[in-house]
C-alpha cells in the first residue's frame, strides 16, 4: 500500500466558497473567510478540501462558467491569497483540491470573445462548436439537441451562426478535437500543480468528446481517455503525488471503470447513494455493485451523500421511502426533518465506515436541510430559470453556512458587513450553527467529528476489505477486520447488535436493553 496515495482513504470536504465564510463583509464567501476557518476544518478532522471553481466568472452557473482558468475571481481574493491558503492548509495537515472545468468556459472568456469577433469559418471559431443553422436562412438550430439545463443546446450569434453549449448559453463548449484546446488544458493543469495543489476535480469529465452534427450522444465518446492519460502523465511528474478526481456521471459501470484504468484517473465520484432510497436491500446492492466496479481497477471506492448539485440529504431522507436527489424535488414532496436528520446521521456512519474515500459537502456536518422556500427572484441557478421555474434548481443546498450567533448572518459575514449574505439563511438555523453544536454531546457536528476521529485512528477504516455479517432483512452489517464492525438498521423496529466488546459510536443512543433503534447506525468493537 502506497502511503502517499492519500486519496484512497481520505475524508474530503467540499467547500462551496461563495457560501463558506465571508471575510470582507460583502455577503459572499471568500479566501479570507476560508483561511480564517482552517482551524475549524482541521478540528473537524478532514484530510482535504475540494474548492469549487474560484476563477474569474460572471457566475452564470455559480462559477462553472470560467472566464480565466489561471486567475482568482476578485470577489474571492487574489492568486497570492490562494497560494497562501494552500500553504496554510498544508501547515494544518489539509490537502487542497481545485476544480477544473474542461468542457466549456464562460462566454466572457477571451477565446470565446475572440471567436465572436471573428468570421464564420475562422480559426478562432474552430476552438468551439460554431455551425450554420437549418432552415432557409439558418434560423433553426443545427440539431434538436437539448441542453442539460433545459432549452436548446445551440445559441445563435449576430452573424447567424450557432454555437453549442451542453449547459447554459453562457457556457460555450470547447472543441476538444482541436490540439490548441488540449495544450491549453495541459498547461492549466501544470499551472495549478505548480502552485502546490494536491488534486484536481475534473468537472463533467465524460462529455468532452462529441460530434454534435452526427450524434446527440455526448457521453463517453471515443478519444476521451487519451485526454486524461495525457493529464496523468503530467501529474505523475509531480512529487508528492497529486490526484486526478473525475466527475464521471455514467450509468454504465464498465464505462465508468475505464476512467480508472492504469495510467488514467486516480479516483472518481460514486453517486450511487444520491439516487438510492433509504432501503437496506437497495443500499446493499449499491455497495456490492460499487465494490465490484472497483475490484478490477486500482482506484478506491468513494462515497457521496451530497454535493452542491443535489437536494441536501436531511431533506431527501425525510421523504418516506424516496431519496431521489434530483427528480423528486420538482414535485415538492413533503419531508419530515426529524426523520431525515435521524437517517442522515445513520447514513453518515454508514459511508464513513465503508471501504475507500468519502466526500462531505459543507453544512452536511451541521445537519443542514435544503432551503426550499427561497424567493424566486433570489434563485440564481440556470436550472431554475431555464426550466421556467418547474425545477427549483440547486440554490437551496448553497445557502451560506451558519457559524455562530442567534440571527442572520450567523457569523457568516463579519459584524461590520456592508451586505447581507447572497442567499438568505433561515432564522431557525440559530440552532444549527457551529457554535451551537460545538462541544454539545449528541450534536450533528460532534457526531461527524467523532466519526472522523475514529476513522483516522482505526487502521481498518478507509481503503481495504470488508465482509458482510449475518443480519436481518432491514439491516446492513459488515466487518472491516476481525474487530471493527458497522451495523445500520433501516427497519422500523429495534435489532440486537452482534456480540461485541465495546460500542465505539452510535448515531443515536442505543435502547436501554442494548438494541439498536430503527434508522440508526452503530460502530462496534467485535469480541
Ligand atoms: O455537473 C455536471 C452535471 O452533469 C450536472 O449538471 C448534473 O447533471 C446536475 O447538476 C444535476 O442536478 C457539474 C457541476 O457539478 C455543476 O455544478 C455544473 O453546473 C456543471 O458541471 C456544469 O459545469
């Protein structure tokens, strides 16, 4: 086992910087805020932070519309501050992962601006997907392809040509058949690795190669692997080793695993738990499937309960039987926060004891729920706007964190702030702040902190083998070695724990007779 392969067992904390901590009082999170909260992250016990795009951006898609891949947006700070952050994080034992978005850029990116100013058929336009439209005067888009955020995937420019965007119109797709695009991104990868970045999260990694006039299929096309093999050759020249982490959304498991072959990505997000209901048989299937997918490749399994794209898990798990991170939010299915909280606590102990790495999304450790009652005018997500409001979008999981105090901004911004937080925080978050939970036995935060502490101390946790233990139909029970086991009860009645010496941690107190209540999880030391 390579001890330098830190990503194999890491707990990686996702920082949505706009909403993490605001240092300068403008209502938007920034590098100064993040730097001031590094002691919190070190105390929480995470191994790394993944920072979502911090580059100059008009924020048409929360920063996933990048105007310059080699700079920091002034609302967050400066490149010098980013370098300071990396240094300080390293000094606190925390690695730093940045987010590279290779499929598209902002329509304000210099290359796209140059393409707009240039003639149809020019080399500047060849870096993107400019095409003539259909119809007598080209008034119809080149194809009927729909964008992932809704509406046509083509937008027309002043001279009549159309350009392709798989996401919002403000996010033109690069033409990855063009060698200049490849060289540019290889150089961007070097740029950030040279600044001490420990890993790169690769946005929408499977959709770069396409031939939109020939086929609507933009996922996992021929030629995609060469791109990441080239990136891997670059990352392999760095020491200590750096991780390439793919956001590879592919339903086909074999296709997914090909990104994790020798000489390619080190690891990729496993989104299986985002779509799985709170149901033992289904979760067992997802666990077995995940481990089977990873068995033939060197990459570790990874586990994700939430991120900035999906409904927060407290809300999801509070919906009886369903846990669909995407579709169900459109139908405003009511959620029971007590039930959701209970299950989310159990789910946390479940994923943190499974083999491999875990990704935690800021606020998950506080038990925050989805903010579902944001005013329409405040919602920024293009998914909301481009669906005509049918899809509530992803703003509800991106509300600024509550740190302390009894009223907004809950310490998110300094006392002398000039602006309110960019999205309003619910008043009842007074009970969810870091300060309200810190040191309080049984709080959500202390559960995460204790789980992360044990996870670090137990050599059998993180990457490594597991075996299922005999258990009832609504129970998931597995051992990590001869002594450590997890039992998670998804049923509606209490279950006995297997013979054990010691109870290490439980998501809720055990019953007086020592049984594990429903919707609860326990870490135990076996006899
Ligand atoms: O997401 C990729 C992606 O496919 C998402 O659009 C996903 O399908 C959707 O969010 C589900 O609700 C990445 C980023 O994580 C996301 O925030 C960006 O909007 C997107 O890429 C475009 O860069």
